[in-house]
C-alpha cells in the first residue's frame, strides 16, 4: 500500500514508458499499452490522473483508437483527469480531445518540468473537486437520514424543523417505502425530547385482540397468561415520542380509547382502574387516505382531526426530481462499505434505467435492489441487469408538457450526475452556463450548485 497518487500512463512505446515511469517517482505508476488495458486499469485502480498518447495500437498512425480510449475513460471515470500527449503538428486533434473530455494536452517532445506542472495542477483540481463533492454530499442530507435535493422534499424538511420544537401532533402520509419513519425519527431527534425514547408500533402488524394491551399495558391477572404488570408502548415512550405507524389500520373500537388518551393524556392499563398521566408526543403515519376512510366511516372523524393537527404528505420517489440517482449512489456507497465490495459505480445504462424506472416500492425497493446488485455484480460497474430494471416510460401526448418535463428532468439529472457543478452540467447538456442558469431559474430548481 502507498499514499502516492496513482498515475495511469497509456503509451505503447516501451522506451517512453520506461522514461516516464522513472521520472514520475512521486506517483504510483500504472502502465497500459493499448485502449483495452487502459480501460481495465481504470476499473481496477481508479487513478485520478491519466497520461495518454493519442496514437494507440492497432491504429498507431491515426487517432481514432486514442479518441475511443478518451471516451471510454471519461464514461467510466468522469472525475479522472486525462492529459493527452500529441505530436507537434497535431494541435487540432489535441483540442478535439479536450472537447471530448480530456483535461489538458501536451505536445511532444517531452519536457519533464512542463509535464510535471501540468500533472500537479490536474491533481490539485481533482482533489478540490473531490473535497467539493464531499461537501455537496453533506448538503444533500438536509435532515439526519434524509437524502434529497427535490424541492418538495426540501420544503418538507424545513417543515419538520419548524414542527420539531412544538407539541403539535402530526401525521405523515404517503405510499409505503417513502421514508415516513425516517422523517418521524428526524422529528424526534430535533425535538426537546431527543434524550427520551422514540417507541414505534405498527398498528397493522398487531392482532386486534392484542392491540389495547400492546398500547396501554396490562395489570397482573387481567387475562389468562398475564402473570405480571406490563407497561404498554405509551408508558414506555413517556418523556419521548410515540410513533403510531399505519394508524389507518387501527380497529375502530380502539380508536375511541386512543382519542381519549390524546385529549386527556391519561391511560388505564387493561384490567386496571388507575388513571396514569403520560407525557408523550405522538407522531402518526399511514399509506391510506384517512379523509376517504372518514367518509366511509371506517376511521373516526374526531380522531382524524386530533392526529392531523399537521398533515405532511411525502411524495413517491417517481415524483422526486433528481432524487433517484442521488439515493442510488448513497445506497451504493453504504453497501460497498458494508460488504467490502470492489464495485465503484453504475454503468451509463444502469443510470438511464434508474432514472426511467417508476420505483413502485419507492426508497425501500431501491435500497433492496442496490444492496442485492452490490453483492451479485460481477464487474466493478453495476449494470441494469444487476439491478433487474427494465425501462418502461409512460406516454404523455401533451407535447408542450412533455418538452418542459423532459427539459427540467434533463437539468436535474445533469446536476445530480455532475454533483451540482454548473460548468460540468452545462457541458453535459450542451448549453452555455448563462443558459443553464436561466433554465434553473425558469423551472425554480432548488439544488445546491457550484461553479
């Protein structure tokens, strides 16, 4: 192991290979004599710097193979800095290489001092960009456990921050897997009760005949098998937060008792007569339409208004602009570290599939798919097959809306792929920086951006 930065030299001239290897002793040198070996080295070693000759075999006298090598390296490792070496009379191809993704070019014959300066500058830029990406990742976690850049989600996070110090009872609504419990925990951690416990109970998972004792506890001898006094979830959460997940599945008979607790802040254990005061904050969540249930008389109207002093709707992942790829990369980092995996990223095909897929199971589905793909992937880049994704874009026949949606989604995707870097995103989109700024303003895109 070495702390030296890695430098990949792509050069088929053995004499020049040896000369460059000897000169750049401040780097960990990796050598490749052709495009295929260079691509393999990028995947295996992930070097921050590449010094590449444009004339590569089998096209030693031409530049097509060199250009192809630049394209493939730029696709696999967009942050790697490629410095192209060309002949004196090859200025036009050098400029074309930079337009294609190379960082800089250097014209032969080799002057070691000049080449040293170019590589030092390139590595300095690489380190600054890496530091910036780490800062951007921190900004993309607006609340503990929440990874988002979607404007609606950012607004929800601000709402959670405002609600946390209060005693307002709130209900989080949204499809399964959208992160309701994660937001509930963030609410608890930001509140003055964060030193107390957050106790969760899934109302859909507890049998109806056990729900009351599970919530309020029971006295010894209250029923067969009740051999000792047992505290319920409400008492256990005293001084903290009680999270009632899937509140829409709570039996009607128990809804009245829950309402009484919320109004009086006292409970009675099953089989007991003593009124016990409990100081607890209640947060609820459901994937059901409680207003519709009230109309159908399957949910008490008075309880609905009691638990929905503040109702927050969490959008599904398919409606969260820019968050798909952001979350996918977050889970990729998480599971590669957990599994000590050699996987380094997603293929371009996988990125397209992630963006195109509707994610009916939302964040939970994404987490499971990425986790499985990290374990099962054979290559360093996860493919769409590893993820088990098939693109299935829905048809929208309103052309104006299609164009607007496509333009906004392209901007959000470019910013996510380039981690907020305006220069890189505008280059990817094929527009100028001022044009991109105008489009960001036009679509009111709220993301952290850098120059």
